[in-house]
């Protein structure tokens, strides 16, 4: 087993990069007890609320470095995705009780409000990007790659996609009532963002439904029938 692990650690995906070199240094670093203590100390002292301060300092002090940082954003995002995948894949090897407990704690400590704000800013950037030639095709390609990666990982994990869909539907059902009540209250205000979004989305939704009759027949109509049964 140890030989397998050592072999995996010694074979990087793409040799010669910064992370490959850092992983080799870290491997030796963690074999020293004192160094492991420093790692624990570093992780305990992380202060996420001050992370944006780093970007503000770079943007103010050196715009050239800031532009280089922007250019490196895709690589940084891919690095975070890779780290997250490896963390979760390793966590899944532990007993289910430990996975459930640790996973719940992680979710409770994630700043969901900041995540939502970041997602909104991402959509604003996407809206500006759509004004450039070929942007819509690029967005479609990204969505297709995302779906492919999702389905492949589900298959590799030995979990049926239908089971995940059912769990998502159950989760939606549990939170659906409160969400509908909140939307209902917001729609009563003609100046609310919800009302504005609903009003502006209506023409696009009508066009989308006309162009996709199978979606209406197989999904929307059964859902509408289920809602009528609940009345």
C-alpha cells in the first residue's frame, strides 16, 4: 500500500510546474515534526475576511502585477478546483459517520452570503462578456464540459445519477414552501428585484417554451398537474 501511495505522489499530472515543485518540498517538509506544527499553526490563523485585502493592496500598489494576477485567475481557479476534488475524494475514503460530521461542519463554516455575492458578480461579468463575438458559443461549451465532468464523476463514483436527482428533488421539496412564500411576498412589491426579474424574464420564457415542446410536455405539465393535486 505504501508503495502505491509513494508511486502516486511521485507522478505529477504535469511535471515541472510550481505546484509540482511545491508538492515535493511539502512532502519533505511534513516529515519533520516541527514543520508539521507550523502547518497546523498556519491553518489555524487563516483569516478569510481579510483575503480581499491582498487584492486591494496589489491593485493599488502595482497595477501591472494586478493584471498578471487577473491573467492567472483561470489557473488559480483550476488549482482550487483540483485541491477541492482531491480533498473530497480523500475524505470519501473515511467512515461515513466521519464524512457526514466533517462535511456538515465544513458547510456550516462556509460564508454562503459572500459566495452568493461572488456568484452574482460572476454573472455580471458574464453579461458583459456576452457582448463580445463568440461569447455565447464559449458559454455553451463551458456548460457542456461541466455537464460531462459531472456525469463522468458520478459514474466513476458508482453512484446512480437518478439517486442524486431524487435527493435534490427532496431537498427542493423541503425548502420549496418557504421559498415560494418569500417570492410571493416579494412579488407583491412592484418595485422589488423579484418582480422586475419575473417581468423581464417572461418574454424569454415564453419563447423558450415555444421552442421546446418536449420540455413542456414531459416536465412542466406533470409538475403543474402535481401542483393542482396539492390544492
